[in-house]
C-alpha cells in the first residue's frame, strides 16, 4: 500500500513538473503580428472613442465622458436597497448637461424603452426645458418627465442624525 502511494506521488510530481523536461529554447520564441494593433478603433462620426467612455455632446460640441461632466439623475421609483427589487429591470441613471448660457440642456438616457441623447430648449426664465417628449423642471431638485410621466429626479442628500460621539465624556 505504501509503495502504491509513493509511486502515485512520484508520478503526479513528474507529471505536474513537466516544464522541467522541456527545452529552454521554447521560452524565447516570440509571436509576430503582420497587422499593427490599433487602440481606440471604435471612433464614431465625431471622433469620440466609445470604448474609452466618450460620447458626443451637442451642447458642449465636444467628446465627453458623461459620467464625469454630467449631473446624475436617478429613476423616480423608490427602491429599498435592503430588500430584493421586485422588478427584473435594472435601474439606470440619466445624465444632464447644460450649455454655457443655460439656454439648452442635453439629457442622456438609456433604458428599455428610450435610449439616446436629447436636446431641450429653455423657457424665458430658464426654469423649464423641453422638447416634443421631454420636460425638465428645475426647482429644489431636477425632475425629468417623458410624455407627462415623471421618469428621473436628482438624488437628494440624506441627513443622518448623530446619535453619539466618538469622544468620551
């Protein structure tokens, strides 16, 4: 029994260490590629590299990363983070940009029914921005409506009460 076990260990050791028996010349071989590898080959018609997170903004007239420059809007549905979401749909944020004069707003939306970038025109006092389907209302928080239905709002900071202190009394 001991001999069989010893033979099995030796066989396993030689099998797993088979790189020792290979010639060292195999390690120095390199692979050449005829065509150069091009990074960022997925540029759109504006020259924005989508794989790097860039997309074209009409109001900024430039390639931007919307998650770096845009104001985040969250879905208007209340979801309890501690419990399982009852819908099978992931909640996706929308992003909002303004031009320098704040005459136009651009929203970036991706969800199951609506996707894309949409430009909205401001009213006289710049409190409401709209186009055919979208309406953005500025107030204590941003409210973004699609065809009359509230879809996104700006996230609110939640205040937490301080119950106790770290400092001993």
